[in-house]
């Protein structure tokens, strides 16, 4: 068989299983990354496994999300992560160094290797030819300990990019077009592999914009070949030795194929409140804009920032717009400072923020009531900006910059008239003084401030599982609904009891109270339940609230794994009508739960309506054992 690139990398890392789409396989993980909002939990779990040193080729702990220090909590978490990571052989990227995915691309990513990260945008490093997958903290902790990562062998989809980007379109428009075609559920169980003349013409940061936002398709990951352009990028980062050429065989087998002609692409925008609600910018051009934010792991590279600086140079931001810019890394920011582009940004009236996730995760810059906010980010889920009434549109860096000048959503096609040519630098500024190496900190003591609280661990699955339906939800519920995150809640990512008072509050503010009064129960949801972030808190907090199972029409990949890892039953309706008939407060019972879970088909009795609901688990034998043992940690301990 002629092989795709993703197939070859999986094959080279295969530990167990048959490489047939839909079968469970396990792969060896070469590198891991964690960030601070999921990291405290991942390291607490790693410590609970009792392993002294990480067994990967490289593991890095980044501090980039919770960087607003309005109280002691975030700083406590940083101190804990830094000390525990170094003591276990993990490199640390200190706050101020930048966003994990951007830095990993610059300093650590290696073509052909596997990377598992406790952040859903880990696939960003597919832009450099890695097989980079996002997962829950527990799965990353296991990989740090040398354990294989278990996943369902994905289908491999080829996206062929024909032609080339015209001056007014950008890599962001390509991924928005893919989202328009495939939707936020279209990538579930799939790897998206890019090819064609258009792919070959994109720089590494542009490829990374595309693989980054592949997370929004629900895809396992996305990948580009490693070619001359990759070689040049690595060489300019002083890492020529990390380069290997990698590509699919000619005529490789793909499960599906999509062709996009870049010559016909237009500037696009994802409209509120979903990354796949994509329209042409030209159709939205009268939209008055209050805020523009440029940055995030999708669009904060040197190239993006230089294009923005070129657009803003010598001009003034529209008086009705607040423009915030967060460069992706210290490397990017220091290069902008050196070549004068930072001056152009500041002089135009932009508000320069620290190199971090910042407004993308609601850490500051929440827009005003009813604001229209235009952002270069990857998610515009309801409430994520920190302002519930805000309308967030996702666009390219070029569209964002021209919009900041006009005050209305504006297509670069109408405004610029000419292509902005920015050359990739021959040599990037290399200064790793915010990266700590474990070998330099041999005797470090682990620091545990009062913000670090124990996390809940499930118990074995009982024979009888019962409870009421505590909440019935619609399709596409995100992890931002299940466990909202903003500057007020993120400091409590190590404090599950505190977070529990906010669980699912964007859907129903009474839910946490009800769950506590009832002593737990079941959740009911439509399709794609748990899309978005990898945050394990979206499972740990329901576990704390004694949620026993979620009945849904379908689940997003990482969230389903997180539920299983924590011993919560992810039950899929076999008949859509059962979803429609179920109501809040219906009393449910699962008899012979252990036997039923082993069989993979679970009959749930609706006592209130005197009806049997058939659900399926659709999971591997290993996951079944985990559910019976009460989660991954218990099954590792009892193995
Ligand atoms: C996000 O973009 O939602 C985050 C914050 O990076 C998350 C991780 C988290 O919830 O801490 C992610 O995408 O995995
Ligand atoms: Fe950070 Fe936003 Fe990227 Fe998540 S999506 S890693 S919050 S920049």
C-alpha cells in the first residue's frame, strides 16, 4: 500500500493494535508538553503515579495561560509547576517566554516525532511535520512516565491545496474554509493531511496556523510534509540537525479527499458563536467593530506580526476601536523590537500585551457589553471572551489589522490593494534564557502553596448506578460551557471544590446547586458533547459533583477520553428519539452495570417514563476496564 505521511509516523511509533480506522491502537510518545492551566493537575497526577523521572525524549512545561497575577493563586501554581517539573526531568518555559505551541515550534518540535500535549491545540506542531496530539492531563502524565498513548486509529483525510494564496488571503482563510466545509464535528476520528502546490508554498508558521485550528474540526491532528521550507525554518532557528525530509508516497491511500483552490479563496470570518459559522468578510463589511485582538497560538508568529506592523505603519487605529496585540513569543517580540516594527505597532495606538494566551482565554481584555470583537484567535465560543453579550468574529491577522484601522469589519482585498511581502528571516533571534533545564536544578524542592488542593478520584463501578437527569442540553456543548474559564476562575484550576460552583453555569446557573442537592446524577446532551479544550476539569468537576454518566448523541474525542479516564460513563444513544423523550428530573437506573459495560451496550431504565433506553459505549476493552476500575489512575494502580 502507498502510505500517507500520518500513516508512516503512526506505523513507526506503533506499540499495539491494528492500523485500521476505528480500531484501538497505542503509540510511543517522543515528546510531551503541558501548559499551566492543565499542568498543575497533570503533574499532581504524574506524582500520584510515583515515577521519579520522565522517560520521554523531551518534555516541556510551559507557563502561558494563567499569567495575570491578581492574587497569590496563579503564582502559587507557577511555583509548583516549575519546581515539580524540574525535579522530574522536565524543561520549563517561564512566564513571559510565550505561548506553548509557538515556542514548541520554534525551539523543540522535530519532524517525524510524536508529541502529546495537555492542550487541544497541540496539533500546531503538525506544521513542522510532527504527529502532535492533544489529550487530557492524565494521558500526558502516563506518556511522561513512558506509557504508550491509546487512541482510535483515525481515518486519514487529504486536503489538497491547489494554486497559491493571493495577496489578500492568508493561511487563516484556508483553515476557515476547511471549517466551513467540514464543520466543528467533521474532523472527529480523522487526521487531516495537507498536500499540493499551495501547501508547498506556505511557510512553517502559516502551516502551523492551519494545523492549530484543525483542533476546531474535532480532528485527532493535522499535518504538513517536512520539506525544504521546514528545513529552512529549522536552520534559521539554529536547529538544522533536527530536520528530516518526510512526505507521503506518491499516490498514497487516503480515506477521504478534499480539494481547495487557493486562487478562488476570499478573506473569511467565523461568526458568533462557532468557528464553523464561516462567512465571507465582504458579506459582513458594514459591521461596526469595538475591539480587535491580534495574537493567540493561531496567529502570533513573527510573520503575522510583521504583516500587521506593515499595515499599521504610519497610521492610527480607528478612534472607536481598542486594538490589543500579543506577540506569540519572546523571540517574536524581541525581533519586532530590534527591527523597529514594534514602534509601528505602538505608534499606531495598539495596546501591547505580554507574550501569552491573554484575551484568548479571557485573561483580560474582556470587551464591553454587547461589543463586536474581531480576533485572530481560534475559538469564539459563547462567553469565552469574558463578556457574555459580546459577539466574537475570528479572522486572519491581515483582516484584523485593516479592521482596526477602519472600525468596520474590512476585507484586506478592498483596503490593501497590494500584497504585503515579508521575508522569513535567515536567522531568528535565539535566546533561551527563559527556558530552565532540569540538569541545572538537581536539588530543587517542590513548592506547594495553599492553592494546590487534592483532586477527586473515582471508586469502582457499582452494580447499580442510579440518579436523576440533572440537565438536558443541546448539540455542540463545549468545555467552555462545562467548565468555564476566565480570569476569575482560571486561578482555581488546582481547586476542584471551588470550580464546582460554576460547572455548566453558562447553560443553567442553577445546575451546580441542583447537582449538590441531589447528590449527583446524569447529564443528557446532543451531538459533539465536550468539543473544544482538553481541560480535564470538564470531567474532574462533574466527578466531584458525583455525575455518574453522560447520555449523549455523540462525544468529542478528548472529552470522551477524559470522562473515561475519570470513570464517568460516556453513553451514546442508539435511537435519537430517546434523546428527545428524556427530560430533566427523569429518574434513571442502570442495573448490572459492570456486566453491561463489559458488553458495550448499556440499557438505562427510565423509571419515571417506564421505558428502556439503549445506549452503546463504543470504546475499547482497555477503556471498559478503566470504567470498571473507576478511572485511569485506579487501573494503573491495580494493574
Ligand atoms: C483553550 O484554548 O481552551 C485552552 C485554555 O488552551 C485549553 C486548555 C485549558 O482549558 O486549560 C485547551 O485548548 O486545551
Ligand atoms: Fe492559549 Fe488560546 Fe492557544 Fe488555548 S487557544 S493555547 S488559550 S492561545
